[in-house]
C-alpha cells in the first residue's frame, strides 16, 4: 500500500512538473515546502478544459470560419488563463519568500521553447522547398520575430489580422505569444518591486488594467490594427487573470467566500449544509454565466467588428467567471474536466503552434483557398503532431534532469533560429535555392512594398496637414498622397485600399489635374466617424470639383450602421456632396479572384492550377450583392455617375487578372502598378469629363 501511495505521489509530481505553471489552482502548496524551493500550485483539470475550448475555437475560426465566426476570441481566453496561472505562481512564491527570477524564466523557457523551436524549424525547412524568394524572405523576417517574441510588432505595420494577406503568413499566429511573453518580461519585476515595498497589489492591478483597457478602447476606434497587436492595448486581458490570482492569495476561495468562513461553517453541521448549498449555487451560476458570455463572443463577434474594443469583454470576463467558479462547479467538474477536454488542453500549446502553418502553407502553394477536406486533414495532422510533441518533446525536456543544461541549450537554439531567419530576410529569401526554380508565365509586379514605395517617391504628402497626421501607413510609407505639391486639389479619391490603388494610375493619366486620395479601413460614407474629418474638409474646399468614391464593397456592406442600409448611407453622402457643388463618381469594383497572382505569374512546383482565369459567374455572384445599390443611388442623383471597372477584366465567360502578358494584380483584389495604369487609362478614355473639369 505504501509503495502504491508513493508511486501515486511521484506520478502527481511528474504530472505537475510537466503541466507546470499552465495548470494551476488559486491555492499554493503547503508552507512546509523546503526553504528556497519555489512553490507550485495545485492542478485544476477544468482549466485545461477551458484551454481546450480556446484552442478549438481558434482552430475552428481558421479552418472553418463560417462555422465559428468569432473563434479568434479563443486567444483572449488564453490570455486570461495565462494571466491567472502565471500570476498565481508569482504571488504564491512571493508570499512564501521563494520567488526567483532565474527559476521563473528558466521554467518559461522549458515550457515555451521546445515546441516553438520544433515548429519554427519545421516551417523553415518546408519553406525551403515550397516558397518563392519573396515568400521565403517574409518567412525569414517572421521567423526572427517569432524567435525574439516580437511577432506582434512585425505584423503591426504589415496588414491586419483579418486581411487577405494574413493567409499567406505561416507564422502569423505567433503575435499572441509575443504579447504574452512581453507581459512576462515586465510583470514579475513589477510584482516583485511592489511586494518588497508592501504596495497594495489589488490597487496596482486594477489601475494598470483600467489604463490598458482605456488604451484598447480608444485605439480600437482610431487604429484597429494597432489595437489588435499592441501589448499596451492587450495587457488588461492578462491582468484580469492576475486579479483572480490576487484574490486567491488574499484568502478568497473560488466562490468569493473567505476560507476561514468556509472552515468555520464546516465545524457547525447545522449550518454547513446550507452554506455549502449556497456556495455550490453561486459557483454553478458563475460558471454557467461565464460559459454564456464565452459562447456569445464566439457567435456574435465577427471579423468585421472593431476588435478587441468593448467586444473583448465577452470572452475575457466570461473566462474569468469560469475560472473563479472553481473546480467544483458543475460545468467545470463535469464538462471541462472531461478527459477529452483535459487532453486537448494539455496539448493546446503545441496544437496552437502547429495548426496555422499546416493551414497556411498549402494555401500559399495552391494560390487559393483550400478545400474543406484539405483543411480538415490539416487539422487532423496538427492534432497528431501536437500529441507527439507533447509526449516526446515537451514532457522529457520539462520534467527531466539536467534542467540548467537544457535551459541553456534551448536558449542558444532559439538564438540560432532567430539569426537564421534574419539572415534569410537580409539576403532576399535566398533566391539561389535550387529547390525553387519557378517558370515566369507573365510579366508584372506583385509586390505591395514596391507599389507603395513608388507612389511615395513619385507623388507628394496629402494636404491638409491635419488629415495627413491621421492617415494610414504601410510600414513607414504614408498612405495619403496628392499628385502635385502646391496646387489646389481638383479631384479627391475617397475610400479604402481599393480607392488607393486607383490613385497612382489616375494621377499619371490626368497630369494637368491635382488629385489626392484619403483612405480609411471603414465604409466611405459621410456618417462614418473615421471619415468625418475627411468629408468635412472636402465639403469646405471649393477647389475640389469631383469626388471619386471607391471601396471593396462586398465585405464593406457589413459595416453599415445598425438601422441603416448601404443605399441610405451612399444617398446621404452623394446628396451632401452634391449640395456643395461636387460631382460624385462611384466605382463598382474590380474582380476579386479566389487565387493569388503568383499563380498567374509563375508556373510553380506543388501547385495544381496555373492560370489567370476565373469563371465570370463567380464574380457576378458577389457583384450583384452591391452593384444594384450603386446603380440605384446614381440613377436618382444628377450629380452622380457610376464608373464601371469590372468590365475591363471580364468577357462574357471569364475574368482575368492579366492582360497582354502582364499581371495586373498584386494580390487577389488589389491592382499593381501596371494594373492601376491600365484601369486609369480605360476610365479616362470612357469618361473624358474627368479631364475636362472646370
């Protein structure tokens, strides 16, 4: 019997060592732990179950977005769980005077580095044989960013998380790991300093949380991409978990009742049953309410919403309620502690790391969205690889001997991987690799950076200065330009990136005119808050005779204010511009292709489809969702005219992203330099009044 008990204790210790700081409860180990040895929190299987929900949600969103529209909030659940678990360890060790910075960071290294190194190495090796030079160059940059835990900053200035370009970044998902590790670089030092000076932890937590949440709300409104990737706008999510951990340290149990009161209640059998029933009911309600909030986030939040902002309260507060309910709440005990959920939670970190590259790389090679069967297969492979990674890599390295040597080895390996990525980026994606020898089928530029650099070099920053200061950027490149430096503006182009790609061609085709463009990521209508200052300026400037409104209409329809319609918003905009003497041109939209222009330009290995054509019927389905609205608005207003651009790419049967042996696109729905000039020349020829404005 004693041997069985001893073996059981050994297994528990090994299990806790393997799961480490990521499987914890609010109560630390007893105080009889040897002096100087860090304490470890008790294991809670329900938290592993919550992590399973988080990773299933994220994978569901990436693989089957129509089924799980808000699945990306799984990352926010991870943040809360991580903040609770790590802060529990820090608080517990500070409380027992056993906190050690070397021990804390060495544990983080043994927890994070093994699986991350494996995935980074596998992605880099796969990219060597499957990616073109520019793709491999970008991968090298992201590899270095991932190894240095600054991926969120790398992606910040490239594009939004929900942009089409995001699908071609195999390491995009590492942005969340970057934010988490940046938090844990700062947080332990802050807590240690506060503990030494006997500051009020809870007051500090609440103050920093409110500041971070305020940054989140304000930045989400003004710059959604920055809010998504900024650590300052995200730290409040981890701090919610830290608040829970602090409450546990202060003697509160999972229901919020003091431990002493619970113990006293048990001493009196007459009251014990009543107290226990009350606490059980509170725990169950709290857990169920948290599950409802999480479920609401998964269903109600979509990629079209301004996120995180206020929306992030649903998954974060929901997660906090589930955690605070404790392991004995019915939902936590029966559902989240189910063996399947627990196992999924245990492999959630390697599963998160593996799933996105497995989905992204086939998408890159195919040049278009992969089939449902292919995505399902990729998810299955990710589960197998995650399980093997957990069993064969994570457990041995985290629970084995020679921990100092392992930690140093992992650290050195990560540095090597980081420098490998930087070297690959610096040398242009190693274009001399024998693995990739694509055949060029059509000429043409498909580089976003070249497009923006050319525009910035050839044209001038937009006026007035107030709009320039609030303009979008592509890296360091200003995305608000005009064709002449010191002349009144004749034509203003307003919209999103689909307005931007018209500017360059029109500016060169209408040399006698001063053309400017102003863009935001939202719907270009006069009621939109982000466009408010832009339209006020255009209405007040009498020199502006014409306004061209262009947008990626199909997905932008979801941005119409509640209670309104796209037709009503455009009508109000056209009427107000017309009242100020402006002629308004509304463009339809160029075809949105379901494949990458690299498929049109190159004949590349591993790709089954190599052409530039798509059936017109596929484009018409999207086009008819908004085109009749544009026609109706123009038909009822004499100062408005519709500019048809789709016809420049399509005949009766098909649409093509190339013309005369030249690719016209730089991604699936944005024109390149040649494409912008091609469309502009056709527009001016078909609409000579653009060149004859008075």
